[in-house]
């Protein structure tokens, strides 16, 4: 599920509703809703980026710890 894309679709739907609305107040409400959906999409994108960075950082730390353990263990007799 691509949450930011879904939110952008909701924003587009609201924009369409604003265009077909005859009443100025209703049109303004639909436009505000579209703007809010776009804010939600941006927040979801930021959250996704943050989560990806954390996963990458944790992955890198795991590799660093594995390398350190190997170095501390020294050469193995074989």
C-alpha cells in the first residue's frame, strides 16, 4: 500500500469536486480538503523516509558490530 499516493489521489478527487461545485463555500471546502490531503501525503512521505533511514542505519550498525566481533575474536585455528 502506497499511503502517500493514496492521499494524493484523495486530494485530486477533492480538486475535482471543487471544480464541479457551484456553490462558492462548497468549492472552498473541497479545496481546503484537497490541501489537507496533500499535507497528509507529505507527512507520510517524510515518515517513510525516516523509517527507511532508520532501517539502513540499523543495518549498517549490525554489520559494524559483526566486523568488530570478528576482529576481537582474532584468527581462527583451522
